[in-house]
């Protein structure tokens, strides 16, 4: 575990290196412009490309815009980037109007719906770098045995520790928890009248990490396993520590999310993703912290991953150029440039060593890629998870088995 002071991300100007990158695919115009001349079933034309994204801030928007412009200059294919104010709504409107963008950010829980109605092109197997993506990310974007789209980057959950509060409690690196018992012990040590030992959101997107560590999940393939003994054990563990007061939901201690609870000193540790770095830099630059992997549970290590892919429209008239652009955007060097500009972890394994060298203090997040679990991707499951989250808010006084039986029933009705 590496300690560090909350640090600023390098500005989007660092993306100037993008223009020096070698185009992943054909140089110049390079594409077969004849009608029906697409490669491996991809359409090809002289049409320009439209790209729809949702940006975490100006740095991300600028980085993508500059990189697409560099690719456009190299390839000779015109391309424009639109930053959505409401990505889901604008994407749905585009498809409904018959004029979707050629490429777009797409969440894993949206794939099933768009794939089922024929809106998406499954192009994953056409990628020259398909074997470089982390297997769990490929699985995340595989639907009905088809690899639909290239993961653009990803995040995992880790244990974020306030080093000043840690040391004030007499703890050392030897006390970094590696098991549930140790996590309960150190969080108890760190709990005082003014702070809780460990905080996290009252949602499956955080509590689900404990379920993974117990060997549980909501869905295993197409089989609903929400009410498994492993999940019951995980929620019982969380409930026990919530009741004891050494764990707390962020909302229950006056914070909107784990990062705010951490930054304000309301919690000595939080379970959050690597996006917390930007928040700490912007809002709590004086807080010293370090990141460790989440402790192992009865079944071993477990965490959750979050990712989006580069979706491609089935009706795009220039899928060949779109594929080339995706390969350019997901090349190791380019993903490292994106990481420097706005913080995500590269989705390709070939960038791991360079990313870890550049971000040693966040290495624990990348380590989670080896055992990360993703949220259900079947159509309709997002609504079930939302209902699960509402029930988790009352876990401290609720019955884990009853809650999970409800989730099981709702998922069975949705997944079929």
C-alpha cells in the first residue's frame, strides 16, 4: 500500500501527445469506399463519423475531442464529438429518430436492450486488440455469446484510508486489514465520537463487494442466485458491523457519498473507486490518504468493476472507419494519455505496467481487475438493483434473508 497526499490530475493539455500517436488501423484515407466493400461485414462509405460521449468534466471532453481530431487528420475521415448533457436520453432519441451517432459511450446495463432491438453492431471480434482487454471486461460486454464493444476504460473499488487518522489511532502498515475479521477490528479501533471506522454507500454498488468476497453474486450467467447462503452471510456481516457502529452508510453520517464522508473526516476509511482521487484533489486537497485492496472474505478477494464501452450503431454507414477509430482510442498509449488527463484505468493489459509505474499510489485499484465482479447486464436488472438499494438502506434493522428473497423473486421475473 502506497501513501500519498491528495494530488491534482494533469490537465487536458497533456493530451497533446495524442497527435503523435500512430493510427491503429489504416493510414491516410485508407478505407474501402466502394459500396459493399466493408471488411468482415462492416459497412464502408465516405460519410463522416459522429461520436456521442458523456464527460466527467472539461478534461475528459477536451481529451476525447483532441484525440478524435488527431485520428481524423491521420485517417482523412471527418469526425465530430458531441458531449451529451443526458447521454441515455440523447442516445435513445437518436435511435428512435433513425439517426444515431456512429460511436457512443455505452454502459454495460444498456447493452441487452439495444442489442435485442437490433440497434447495436457486435464488432468486438473484429478488433485487432481484442485479446489485450481484461477478460472480465470482455465478459462484461458479451451478450448472447457475442462480444459487442470495446471497453473504453474501467474502475474498481478499493479501501481508501486516511493516513493521519490511521496513525493517530496507533495503527501501522502491518494493520492493513486483509480479512473480514481484521476489517471489523481496525474499523472499531478507528471509530470515535466524531468519526466512524468505515463508511460506504447504502447500495449494491458498494455492499456488493462483500457479497463477491463471500462467493456470492446476483446472477451467475443466466441463473439468479441472489438468495444464496453466501449473499446472506455477506449481508449478515455488514448488518452486524452497521449495528455495532464501526461501519456506517455515508448518508447516515451526514454525507452525500463515501468521498464526502472521507474528505470531511466523518469516516477514517471508505470503500470507493479510483474516481475518488479527482474529488479529493478538487474538494479536500489537504487530506492524506492511501489505498489498499479490499480485504478478503470467506471465499477470497472480491470487488466490483465499473466500465463503459464504445458502442457502435448497427445502422452506421461507416463502421469500418468507426472500428479503426475505436482501435485508436483503445490503444495502450492512448489510454495512458487519457488516464493522465482525467484519471481512468486503461482497459488493456498491455498498459498495466506503465500505468502502475505512473500511478503507484493507486495500484491496488488495478490489482482488483484480477478478481472483479460486474453488475448484472440483463435487460431490466437495473430496476431490480434500484429496488435492492432501497431495501439495503434499512439493512441495519432488516432481515438479510428476507431482503435477498425479494431480490431473487424480482430478478427471476426479469431474467426469466
